[in-house]
């Protein structure tokens, strides 16, 4: 059956169902249901009931070069008793902040807002009929102390990954701009801070030298300036190259030769396009000490490069081990 036929068949069944309904009985039921809901709303709006309301806090006129002694709350949670219509209004209206003038409070030698003073301040954001049952926090500390400052280095926390044909030329070449930031806070806080780290920031699929932003990880109660740094990542395009390198021995007696099987191995590595033409197989050496071979209780030895250019990346020897034997001359 096609979709069109299914829709037509369903519409016919729906019409048949509606025709069989006794609307003279169903209509009054829905009418009474709506009237009951309206009556309940009227009772709710006029009845006094308990509810909760969160008021955001805003601190103004903060003294220059000072910081709060304790962490300050960002809102105050109030339990109130009020009419239903007021509670509904609290729920949907835009919440105005409760403004705390820090300088004015300190001029009156107040370091804590609590009791009647805080209650009266909360009442300014409620209706005249509202009763405050309780609130949290019960007090707000606004004591401040002098702000100290110092300069600390920035450390990058994150991952840097390039695509297959590019590489980052050493982590030491990655620069953070600026490399140091100024932090301000209490003397006790600054004593334990030796560096500022960035938020964990992954840089993926890098294809060219980049300078990318990274946010600094905030520290509670400490001001960091600036809050954003740039990470300079130098990236070079690399290509793969390989050479067949002979395995050599040293310090063997004149009466002995050391034979390796195979005598050459493949060394593959990555190099920048600029260095590709100026590198040769003479830049690589695999030399094994005869005295080391004498101590091995096996006929195989693991290989490693004893000499290679400093600018090659990810060198690999294939095979990694070879067989050897001593042969008298």
C-alpha cells in the first residue's frame, strides 16, 4: 500500500471515530474540567503558600587594589510565604540583582551583612505581602584586604597534533605569547603560585605554522592579567626517506672479524623538504662494540644508531636485530 493510500485510509477511520462519539455527553465533561482548573487557579492565586526564590547578588564600588577575604556567594536562596500570584510572578519575571555597595558598608565599619539588615535588603526584591521564612547563606562576608601582585611564567597544557605530512620541530620551539602574566591576590595565595597553566587545549590536524589562542585556567580569588595567551607552533612539512646502512664493529682483536647477517639494514626517517637534498647515508652510523658482543648470551644483537643528523625525526631500523658470529682471520 502506498503512503497516499495509508493517509487516506487513516483519515477515513478518524472521521468514522469522531462521528461515533456522543458529543452531547463529552462536551459538558470537558467544560466542567476547564471550569475546575480555572477555579483551582483562582484559589492558588489568592491562597498564601510557601515557595523558594533565588536572588542574584551584585557587588559594586569595590575598593581598588583589594580583594575579598573570603569567597563571596553569587546568589542568595530565600524561602518565602506569599500569595500564589506573587510566587508565579517571581518564577517568570526577570530577576533583578540584589546590589551590595561594598565601599559604603565599609565606611560604616561593616564587614558582614546579616540579621535585620540583610532581611530588609532582601525585602526590597519581594512583594509587600511576602514573609521571609529563611535564607541561605545566613550572612555575607564583605571584608577585604590589600591586593599583592607578582609575575609568573605560563605553562601550556594541551595536545598538539599535525596531519601525516607535517611535524612540530621540538616542543622547545613552541612559544607562549606572552610567556609571563601578572597575578594579583592575597599574600598567602601568591606565595604558593609558581606558574599559571592554560586550560587543557587540544590543537588538532595542524597543517602550517600557527598562532592560536588559549585561555588561562582561573584560580579562585586570584586576578590573572591577561586571561588569554597565544601559542605559537612552528610546523614544517616532512617527507619520508630511507638508506641502507652497513653495520660496523669496533675494538675487535686483529685476529678476529665480526660478521653480521644481514650486513646492512634499512634506516627510515622523516626530514624536512629543506633538508631532504643535503642529507646522505654517510650521516648515519651503526657501530657495535666487540666487548658488548662478547657479553651477549645469544647469536643476535639489538641495533641502535650511534650517529645521525640532529634534524631527522622518528628514525627506525629494519630489522631491529641481526645475527652475528666471530670469524678468525
